[in-house]
């Protein structure tokens, strides 16, 4: 029995592949930038930020965390030539709704002590203030020696309106 996700992938990919014509795109992103945004299912980065296929790297994780995405950003810049990073967090983000101890407690309750031990030292990287979190991620990225010569901007995407506004 297939899952909904598997069904979407198989059927959707069949349709996509039938009309796909861009197999010759170059490996490095043509417009030399990366977008770091949240994994929230309400955000469609390609549509919301008008990113054509092959133009940019799109890196997604819970809360659009720069610390969590750092490895990917270094690869994007150092190996694939991007020179700009746009950090885009969003309104209504789940990362605003809990603290580390809350997440660890839920894991322990749902999965038991062995699973709780696995996440005991994990920082889930929650935040309490959206704008401040954008600013802190930009400051953190700018402080990294490997990140010199890279342009950074920070944004908030409003899931209610589809609008993005610059914070930094």
C-alpha cells in the first residue's frame, strides 16, 4: 500500500517528466544566489520569490536556521559559486511556539527514554522573536570567516498575504 507522499511523487513526477525540457542546465546556479527558508509547507519558494529552475539554490529547514544550513551554504558558495544569501523566515512559524525543553519532553513522551537520550544535547533552535531571529542569523553568518565577500539580506515572508519584507 503506497502512502500519499509516495503517490504524489510517482504520479506527479510522471507528469513532470513528460513535459520536462531543462535537462541541460548547468550545475552552479545561474543567478549565483541561495535562498534559505523554512520547510513550512505553506511556502513555495520558487513561486513566492520568482525563482526559475537553475537560477538559485533553495535550502530549507525548520525555522530557516542559518546554523542548521551552514554546511549547505558553505558548499553553495565555496564549491558552486554563489555570492549572495537571502534568509527568509516567516510569520506563523512553528519555531515560535516552543522552547528546547518542550521539544525534548515531547520526544520523551512519544518515543521513550532511549529516544529522549538521542536528543538530549540537540538544540532545536527555536526563537521567540521573528525579526530578531532574522537579524541574529544574518549577524551569525557575517561573523564566519568563510562567509566574507558574500552579500546577506534578511526577510520575513507573510504566509497570510504572500508578501515578503526586508528586515536586514
